[in-house]
């Protein structure tokens, strides 16, 4: 299904830069009802497009397009919305401006209000970097967002996760072919190293100990898994686009704006949505302890731990047990 484009014009960013002739790609599922009260906003995760979210959408699924109008906006830098790879000079390549989660959600809000005339969101939902955007929705527009569901995510990137993302950035930039972002050929060696770094963090120790890459995903060996799954995933993506979203992820913080001025406690306490936060028990990026602190700061929020050996990737629809638990929690929240 072809996506759509919302033309934003020139937009001012938190960095002080202006993104010229910005474009927001998005996909919708289902129909907006007459009352315009069946809206779900489901932003994309790191380096993902709307197609990567589709595993959670379908008739009879938690995000059912026969009941809800589901909007999946593509985050800036993912190659479909304005990105280093599709923006003309002089803002192309590594001259593409830094874009925050706040910038993303500001423009997503314009899509909902200007394009569709929507004023209320039944559910803001997201996984990983998509969850950071869902958190931002609930904090930036507390009167409009009725429910919030984030899984394997965070309202603010931890210092530990910042360091991890920095290793991925360095792997790409240190490839001689990278040429400070103005490469003639993709920096394949750097992308392959980045993939290997990610492989050790995306899944848990238990995932590898139990050989789930072989027993469930069907790879012949760990090298087969590293090359076909991880290197294949990174090599499909533009290096500058990855770096743009890495920067967004490293600086994700729902309090980093004029409204909350860095006060995370105030930002979380402002959320009025009925909230479920679902960390994975084995997530090496977003540990349960961090989710506990967020849950305690959001009025009435609940934390449902997803008991899983699949680490961070438990939230990507690759195994049925985790998917069922995630969908049950979403359905319970929507049914309130």
C-alpha cells in the first residue's frame, strides 16, 4: 500500500535550524468515524518505516482497522519523511539538521489537526523510539491523549543507552568510505560493524543461550544469523539516515522543551492518559528499573513486565508468545 505525504513547508526546529520544504510521510489504516474519536497514533521506531509497524495492525488484532483509525507517521530521518538521503542540497547528507522527538511530534500534531481535523487521540502507542514519541504525545498534549501504551521504550534516553548508540555511530563514521557523510559508495564495512554491535544488544543473553536464533528463527548458525539478519538489516539503510535517527534517539527527552524546561518529574506528572508501560524483562536497552521510575511518576500509570528471553526485540512481533502478551495489554487498555 503506497504511503502518503503531508507537505509541511519550512519548519523551525528546536536546534535553531530550519528544515526547508519538509515532508512527513505517513500511512493510515481504517476509517475516521464521524465523531473523530477512534484515532490511534503509532509512530515508527529507530530506522523503521510504517511497513515495519504493520505486524500489530489487522482485523482481529489489538490495533483493528475495522474499529480504529490508525495513523502511522514516519519519523524524520527514516528515508520516507524528510531525511538526509532525500533532502536536496545544501541540507543533504551530514548537513541535514538535527531533529528531536519534540520536533517530530510537533509536526505529527499538525498532520492530525490540519489534515484530518482531529482533536482527540484515543491511544498513543509506540515501541522503542516510537514509544519515546508516544510519551512525547502524552506529555506535550495531555488534554488530547486519552490512553498511552509504550513497550520497551523510555521517556528520556538513559546515559547508558546514549553510550551504546555512540558505539553504533562511531562504527559507521570510522569507515574510510564514510567520508564525513559525503560518500560516493555506502560505507558497507561500517554498517556491518554497526550490525554486529547491535546484535549483542538487541537480543538478550538468554536468547543466545537458548539458541532461539536457530530453534525459532531458523538460522543455520550464529554467523548465518549475524550476516543474514543483522548485516542484512543495516545494509538496507542509508548511513546518514541512520546517523540522523541515532542523534534523535540519543537526545530523546520529553522534558527538553520550553514547557517543561528539563524537569522530567513535571513532564511525567503532567500526563493525564490512562497509561500502561511494558518493559521486557530481558531488555538490555530499557531495563525494568527505569520503567519503574517512569511508572511511579505518571498519575495512575501501571507497569506490566513482559517476561521474555527476546530482549529488546520482544516488541517487534517475531515470536507469538510475546506478541500475544503485548496485544492483550493493548486490548485491555483500549477496552477501558
